[in-house]
C-alpha cells in the first residue's frame, strides 16, 4: 500500500515539527499549517488522504474546519490529536466526521495505529477516553444544542470575535464587508439571547470554539 498523503494542522510549531519527524517514514506530508483556515485552504488544494489536526486553533477551530473539509472532500479522513479529554468533545468530533480521536499524552504508537485504522475506513478512539465517550454518545441530548443551531458562517464570526479581532479584521479574513460582520454578530447575539460581547466570548469559550 502506498504511503497516505497527510496534512498536519497544529498551532504549536514544535509539535508540528515533531509530528513530521514521527510520520516521515510512514506518510507523505503534503503540508503543515498552524490555523484552521489554512487547514481548510491547503486541504482543498492538496486533497490529502488524511488530515491530523488539533481542535483549538486560531482563525477557525479544528472541528469547524473539519466539517467544511468533509463536505468538500468526503473521502478525506480526519484524526484529531488534542489535549481536550472531554468525552463530549470526542463525541462531537465523531459527529463532525472524524475517523480518530487521540490525546497529546497518548503514546506515539497510537497515532500510527489510528492512521492505519482511518485508512482502512475504521474509527480509532484512544482508550484513555472510551468509557466516557460511550456514556456521552448514549446519554447525550437528542435536541440540538445552541451551538449546533449556528451556521458555519456564524461559527466563524463568533470565533473571530472571541479572538478579539475587529469588525474590519474579521471582514478581511472572511472576505465580507465589516457591516456584514456586524450584522452576523448582532444576529448571533439575538439568536443566543446574549446581550454583550463579553457574554458572546464566554459562550465561545464554553463551547470550545476558541
């Protein structure tokens, strides 16, 4: 079997370098990026077999980037490698289309195992969180959570607002007018019954958008 073509995404430069070295013999690294927006753009241009990504990244978090990649490139597998040990987050990652979920404290051999499983169209979840994940999947709420009611554009705006970026900066990043950004922001606040920007930021943090 040929080596899978892999895109790496993590906002820690040292970790990116370490992952590249770890996977050099088993994978063809087609790119290494440090934010979710670059992850989406490079994935669309290189069409990798697999993306290995963190969840907490600037400009666009890994989950939202993954959702868009799976829509555009449904055959691309995605493995999340994160510090987040919350089983609810792992469950959300699976719903976003992930083929794997590992922790950064997992053994290096686990990542290679996860890659093999993903390329065989199977799912790999680190044993470190499987018990909690099963409970989360079985007992999670049936109704949509507030953050799941947001459109992709709304999720992009709320993350960038939470990162402290101005309307003009957000408009440049998303290629829309600042007044359109402001419209999205205040529509968001109305939809979520939030009165201040501070509350909007708290919402983003609580729901792992930043």
